[in-house]
């Protein structure tokens, strides 16, 4: 038995349909500036080497890390995304590892990574799925390892839109994707979810367009 409902951990099916034609998704090709800043700054300062891009999509961040010389593992539940990452890495003669699976059950030993990135990933599921994914991230990070990610804010204009399938979790999609769950939280709820992490940065800010409020966080695994 688990304390989470895997029937809501289905976002990878929706994204797989989008990644079949990655050339149609130009906004998912360019690395986020905040992620680039951490790669070029804090990770270098700490001597980090092993990087996991959890929910890598078509590889915008995994490829950036590989170009920068990190030892990269790109992980996603969507096989079309994994194929796109592999093709892009081969085209650039980049070395990285790719794995397919669910964020709730990562196939890595405890303490495998110096840094885990989960950008627009963890909030796709009901609260139990979210808690399980965060627990897995903490498990695979080394003591003092860094986690960078995003969560949906309750300030987001789409909070409450769609069918509520669990507390603060709404099923929705758009013309380009089938409906899948989105979980929202406020600051106190986010801090409770990330028990076992020390939050180094936390900001609720617009993500891509008006109303698109997301939490941006950087955290360190506590001993």
C-alpha cells in the first residue's frame, strides 16, 4: 500500500504526445535563466558533479548541464522526450545518461546526486504523489546536496480551474494536451512539504505570462 494515488501521476502521458514533435515546442528548448545561474554559480562553487534533471522533457536543461561539463542523468516518464534528448545529445556529441520512469520511484541509489532539478514537474499529481516525489528527490541527493524546482502557487490564475480530483489538485489541459492534474500550494504548505530541506531561496513570481504565478525554490538537504 502507498499513501499516494498513482492514478493521478499521469502527466507524462500528456507530455509524451507533445514531445512526439519537439520542433513544435520552441519554448521548451531554451534553459531557464535561473537554472543557468545556479549551474554557473553555486554548483561550480560547491564542486558539484552529478546532476539529475528530473522531468527533463526534451532536454533544455540536461543538454545545458552536459555542455557545461557536468555528469548528467536525464529522467522522464515520456519516452518521446527521452528520444528527443538522446537525439540532441548525439547531434552535439554530448555525453549524458537517459532513463525513463516515474518521479515517485526513482531508480537510483540513496545519495547518488549533488544536485537535482525538477522544473515544472513535481506538482503534477495529488498531494500524496507530490510528497512521494519530494521524498524521492531527498533520498537520491547526497547530504548537503541542492534541489532546484518549481511549484504552482495558489496565486496562479488557474487555481480552482478544472475538476478538483484531490485537495488543491485540479484536472485541466488545453488545446495542445490532454487533461492532467495540477497541485497548488501556499508558502506554509510548501515549507511543510519540503521538510528535511533547508530553503535557501523561495520566491513566488510570474512564470511566463500574466497570472502564471509559480514558486521558485532552491533548497539544501539537511543532515
